[in-house]
C-alpha cells in the first residue's frame, strides 16, 4: 500500500467518524476538498511526524 493510499483512507475514516459520532453531515464537496488537501500534504505530514 502506498503512503498516499493510507493517508487517503485515514482522511476518509476521520470524516466518517465525525459523521457517526457528531451527527454532522459532511457535504461531498467538502469531503473531496479535505481528502485532496491531505493528499497534497502527505510529504509535509511525513516530515512533520518524523521529528
């Protein structure tokens, strides 16, 4: 599994948990924007987590 795939799955699951636990409906456009942004920031997030 590529790191990008893992990051995407974590983002999707986080959004699902927000919907399930907070009863918040996340619009599809926002869901896409968040997952796209996570994918764009994967390299930065990896560097940040290795400090």
